[in-house]
């Protein structure tokens, strides 16, 4: 079990890390880069570590969002964890389902949890549609102290 847990918690490659704009400065030229890993990257990690037959998800709609149950099978025993997320502004249902999956993977099994230890960094942003995107690709920066806590 310890070996499986460590493999699930391994850091993702830089290409699997995505960023969204968090807070912005008052003139909306800089945004706080919030790092996350995509649902597809998490699914690939689960397939690689457990095999596609040894994990499953189910969703329940709740008022304003979704609860996701992520179940993994180890030694013929199913372990279930659950977490939820609200619907999102963009692709509200798909976004809510995806976010609930990412949250339970992190909170329940530690997948990508180390990203919460990223140093908050500001990057130039530009307007796109109703929101903002980064004008340059953010980079993940973990402090040495925080990196050691994830090992």
C-alpha cells in the first residue's frame, strides 16, 4: 500500500501542470498563477499505477455542484474517498464534475496535493472573453522547505 501511495503522489511532469488566473492586481495587468493538474493527467496516473480495472468514479449532483466518489481497489478491497465542487462559470456541469474529481484525487489520495505548496507568483495577463489568461507561461516554484514536506 505504501508503494502505491507514493506512486500516486509523485510529482507530475511540467507538461501536465496547468495554470489558471487567481487574483489580479487593480489595473488587471498581473494575475496570480494557480497551478493544477488536469483530470486527464490524474486519470492517466490512476491507469499507470493501479490499472484501469482497479479504479472507478461516480458522481452525485448536489445543490450547486457535484460530489465525486473515487474508489481504488487494492488487494481486492475497494477504498472510497469523496469530495465535491460547485458548478463553474465556463462549461458549468463539465467543470463542476471535473473539479470534484480533481479535488477528491488530491484530498483523498494525495494526487497532485504538492501543488498546494507552490510559491505564489504573479505573471502578466491579458483579457480573453469574459476572463483573463496569462500572457506568458507560468513556471512552478516550490520552496525547498515545502518540497521536503511532500517527499
